[in-house]
């Protein structure tokens, strides 16, 4: 009987503790966005916000531009994504706030919109046409000091024709002359590696709308030439994975899958070249020389890695034979072979030229941002 009462007591106690734990968890998650709402105003500060699950590779670079112009920076992002800022310096100039989902923002909408008034500028890191009603709802179109980074320039006209937001408040990481050029290519403080490895390694990303036939064909030809190399792939798609590679070629591919940003940066920091998987015979790829930009070029600038790029895309991203191995058509094999056989000195010269390219892009972007901010303030 004594054991029976002890068992009942134990079950009741466990239930109480479980409810208490759930209440604490609920309170903790509820307070996530409240931390931003109730945060103290800091003078001369700007707000960078990212409401999507992507484009966090832009966040460190954008933050650096504002800090280098003398501002303090507050950042709102999705819970779990602040690791993208792990290597950022100086940390004493930034505050990072998180939210769980749009419902949480809607719950505190009035207080959120009021909080926006405390900032000198509001910067939306990802503007997408399909989410424009949300941006309007949360108040980002109500202030003349709000700025937008648009990644799909082919949607800009469709939006601005029906709204009062002028083009001079939009920025793009690509230099098409449509809106202000602002290319974020700082990813944090890393011990950058410039030397060519004994076994040449490449980096590329895997996404759903790209074609990987040229990559596999190039590897097949290089295998026949008995060349040793490795391709590191980040991302995931059903079309391109280890199962889609012929068994005799799998030794050349290292699929990392979807990884966190710091892991991706570590992988890139240790490779020798970045493959830009864009080809002129693809209608989708051609958008990346007219309206859109590939983030792999930002990674090249930031980590000083030469790229392999098709000639129709090279000038758009400011690459020349001094900073890239440029090939024609589908002839990726020749580019990879040249990369594998490139001498140590030639590689180091190419590396140095990319550093100079990155510095010029940085200086131009910083000046563009300053001019834009001054025009809004006046």
C-alpha cells in the first residue's frame, strides 16, 4: 500500500513539474520577440531585418557597411539564424534579436511599428514581390527612411508601378544599373588561406533549378585523364546527389548537404576554386546576367577564391582572366583542367587580384550607400 501511494505521489509530482516546464518553455519562446519590442533605443542606430530563411550570407557584409559609416546596428532575424553572424566583428556595435514566426510579429504589430520610429534607417535584407503585402502591413512602406535589398530585379517594375516606393530606395547585389549597387562580401574574421593545395579542391552549391550535366561530364573527362581533385557541394537537390553520380566518379564528389553558414564558410575557406554553375544555353541561368545575382560570386570576393565562370557571365560579376578561369559554352572541362594545372605563382597572383577586386567593390558599395543615405536625410 505504501508503494502504491508513493507511485501516485510520484506521478502527480511528475505531472506538475511537466506543466511547470511547459510554462517556462512557453514563456521563454513568448519573450523572444518581446526582447526586441522592449529593447532600449540607441542613438544613431539602424535596423536590418531578415524575415526569410535565406540570404543570411548578405547579413555580415551589410552590417559592416553601416558600422563603417558610423552607425550602431540592430538586427531582427529568424530564430536559429544568428549563427551567420558568429565571426562578425566588432560585436559591441550590434544587437541581435530573434522571432519565431510571422504570427509572433502580428501579435505585437502595433508595438513593433512604433518601435520602428526609433531608428534612423530601416533596411529590409530580402525584398520579394510575393511578400510585399506583409512588408506593407508591418510598416516598412510608411517611412521614407526605409531601404530594400531586392534579389529579383525582374519583379521591381511590377511592384513600383503600383506603389509609391521610388527606385532610389532599392539596392541590388548585382550591378545592372537598374538600382543602386551594394555588394556585401564580408563574412566575418577568418584566417584566410591563399595557398594552392596539393590536391585541388573546388566548391559549388546545389539548387533545384540548375543543370549539373556539364559538371558530371567534366568530371568524367578528367577521370579519363587521370587527374586528382575534389568537388565540395553544399545544398541539397533531388537532381544532384551521390546517387545521381556514376559509381566510378563518386570519389571526386563530397556532398555536405544543407549546412549552417559558419560550416559553409569553413568549407569555402579551405578550397582552391569556386565553380559558378551558370551556362548560356539555360533560360533560367540567363536571368543571372540580366536581373539576378548568384551569391557564389560574393563568396569569391570575400574569401579571395578564383572562380571558374562561363564568358557570358564573367563581366557582369567583374571577373577577368586575372581573377578567374573563363571558359566558353559548356567547356567546363578545360577550365577545371587549367585550375588543376595552374602553377603556385599564377594562383597566388590570381588570389591577390581578387583581393584588389574585393577592395574596389567594397569602396564603391560603401560610397553608394553613403550617397543614398544622405539623399534620404536631406
